[in-house]
C-alpha cells in the first residue's frame, strides 16, 4: 500500500548562553586514602553564542516505507575560548502511527554524503507491497555513530535529545562542529496505512547541558628502588617523599598537567572534552638522589617559621622544605660539612672554595662563594682569617645606579613609570655586570663550566606585598611597583609586618613568584609573563625562567639566608658569617628610593639603598648528575669528580 507523508524539520536558531558556570568532574580517580586533591580549571560562560544551521530533509511526496534521508547540521560557537557543554535536541510533533529511527554522526569538517533510494514493488499473498531500498553514499567517511534512537509515534510537542552531552570551545572566529543525521521511516511487517495523511515536523537546536567532562586517572605509578615504576591504587601523600614526574605523566585530548608540591595538588589545564584519560608518575625526588651521593644526614622537616631563640649548632643535620622544583634540603647554622672545593684560577695556583646553601628540588647543588686559597691550603674554621674577610668577596659594588623602582631588578628595563617596562629584564644591574666580569675573567678556569647547571634559576622576587596600602599596577594609584611609588615586595611580607617592624617569627620561602597572576598596569598593557617566569633568572637558552643571564651565576636570596640561620636585627654565628656586608638578590621596598636586602657582616639581614656599595658573593648551581669525593669538611671537602 502506498503511504504518502508530509514530513518537514525546520532548523536554524540562535542560542546565547549567559551566566552559567560549569566545573569539571573527576570521573574515576584512584585516590583511595588520604592522597592528594585534584582540581581542574573551570569555564564560565559569559557571552558565547551558539548557532545551529542546516535542514533535516525528509519531505518526499511519494515516500514509501524504508525511506532514508541524511542531512547536515552545523553547530558554531563564537566567543572567548569558553568550553560550552550542550545537548543537540529535536523538538516537534510526530503524528505518524510509526516510530521514526535516527542515527547521529559527528565530524570535525564537512563531508559529502547523500541518500539514494529506489522504489520496490513486491507481490505478497495476492496483494502488492510498496517500499523503498536506500543507500547512503560515503557513509563510512562519517566514522562510528555517536548515537541513535527513535522519535515516538503519535507524539505532540515532544523533545528528543539526538546528541547528548556534547562540548564545544568557542573562538573569536567561530568554532564549528558538524553533525550528520540519518532519519529512517522504517518498513514494518504489518500495514502502515494509518500513516497516510499524517505529518511530522519540528526543529533542531541546542540546550545547555548539566554534564561535566569526566577525567579518568587510569594509572598511578611509583618509582621503585631499581628505577622501574610500579602501578599503585592511590596517590602518594606528601609525607611519602615522592615528586611528580611531569615528563612521564600524560593525558590525552591535549590536556596538560601542573603539579603544586606545596599544596600537594594536581591541576589539569586545557580540558575541553569528556573522556580525558591520564597516566600519573611519581619519582624518587632528584634532590634525594643527590643527597645520597653526599653521605648520611639527620633529615628534619623545616618549621614554618624561625626566631632568634633557634639553636645554630646543627652539626650533621639538614632541613627540607619545598621549592619550585620539589623538595629542597638546606644547611643551617654552624654547618661544618658543606664545604666544596671546585674550580681554580687560570694559572691553577689557587683553588676556589664554596659552601653548599642547599640541594635544589631538581637535584642540583647551590653553592655560595667562600674565597680562593693557595693550592694545598685548606681553610681552617678555627682561624677566622681563613673563613672571613674580603677574600670571601669577588668585588664591592652598588647594586644599581639609581633608586627608581626599576632598579630593584637584577636586570631591569626602561625608567618610564610603567610596571612591564620597568621590569622587562633588558639591562643587567651593576652587580650582575660584576658577576659576569668575574665569571669571564682570569679567576675562573673554563674547563669547569661544563659542570655548571643552566636550568636552575636565581630568584629576584618582585611580587607585590599584599599588605601594602594598594598593590594594583594602576597608573593612578600608589604601591604599584613602578616609578617612585611606595611599594613593598614579597620578601618584606615574609620577614616584616605592616608597620615595618621585624616579625618575631620569620617565614622564609624557597618558592619563587608567589603571586602568579599579575594585574594590568594601566588597563591596556597587560603583563603577559608570570612573576615566576619574569623573576626567576636563568641563563640564555634555559628551559625555564626568563632566560636572560649571559652567565649562569647569581646571588643568595634573603629567604635562603634566613633558612641558613641569619635573623633580622640579631647577629648570629652561622656559616654565612664572613664579617663583611654583601648583597642578596631580594628587593625589599621602593618609594623615593629602592632598597635591597643585604647581609650585614654576613649575619644580620638589613635593607640598603640600591646606590650604596656592598660586597658580592657569587652563587652557582652544580649539575645533578655529578659524583663527589669527600665528606664536606674543610679537611675532606666535597670535590667534583671531573673528566
């Protein structure tokens, strides 16, 4: 029996999302027990527009059972890189007495597909049966179907989700997703005469979805003693002493992972679709591997703060705390086993001696200059002439040539009163120039350069202290860290309180760049580099930091000095005590002047104008893969095994 249909689907509506905020959902995390937390970025939908265009063609005058049509639908999202979850839905009426079938495909670009149908007549039990046989050309190019279903018969004003839980990220030019929908009027075994004269009509649109993209942590792997990895069922705790292996840890869908050791927290960036799968690897910390090369130590977790009553005779003890790369082990007080003999002058008549400040989180070893001594002569801690005095300095210099806030930088930019320009790291400071002269000069043998690490930086923390009366980088306000505005910086907040009195309990940090999201300086010039990248000074070609140093050398920070045992306004006898005043790399405050932290007599942190003169003690980082002889005493110093 011939069955005529009036079937039409109308498409092409505009949907504007506003005011929705969608967080991401962790679908399957192997985090049994008290491991770590996982957070991911969220997408706040503000002004994104989603348009749907195309027509589902299903309107043939002489259509018979078995008829199929394929139609293209284009979803376009225009906006500012916002992730938009949505459902693709059909709304309308099916007055037919037969359920329609639909199958949905999704592709990233347009595909040429079409439906070709032929009418068939067949004699059955003395009667004649009419139907169609259809073929969708190029259907295989659409891949696997993402969904299928039915549009129920005899339904008025019904809504059918034909593609649930979809995601699209809006772009300024309009991101596009292409759907192809095959609709079939099925050929049933029984009579379908009741469909004659009935109709089917509706429209396709998108609606906001409540679904959130899921993240599946498929495996967590822990490094074993032999260097292999073993899969475990939960994330290690901070106390387990592992570090996140960012090189081995991966996710699909172009998602990137950022591990915050201080917060023991994993962040997933660029999450734009559901079904993201990640593999996590945790390794024995690189600093621990380096520590094992130096001998046995009593290891103690660093307290959150230090005060003047602290004992300074720490003997064979190391503290540990977090830095940007992992766990850092540092020497404190009257350390007697952090002596290193490394390098000679050009005529090889003198050895260069150093003290270990700390083992960095990436396994490199940070050294501060202790002076040059004749070959065969070891410094004698009991004879202060050998461990103190001007020979522990390479030079004396102003930190910089002026007191504008521009000149708190180890490198600096142009003096125009704008934050990004002031701190653009284009010109070396006077102390940086002196360090380069020494490193390039006659007091350094080139054969030792190969042992210096190029991917560990020196922190010139220019983050703005949040307790300042205002800390926005706005042209119209003070405290913006530019020009001559009164501004106090990161180290100030850790060592002082608001009224500029020193804190009884000082809270140093080895984390460089504690304010990772700079403001705009005047509403138009946006700072495009984070404080960490701008203020972490690394050599040219380094994989991290600002990469501006011509030579891999810097200064100690005031935070490192506090960890080492110095204390504000109180002279102490720690291993940094050289009887001389010398510069640190840490700015303190600006106004009509620029003040930089010094170590007075090597023991008392003070701040001085950048234009005053003080001593310079170089700081370098040795590579993590070196091996050593010795035990770290003056009689038996650590010596790098050279080629």
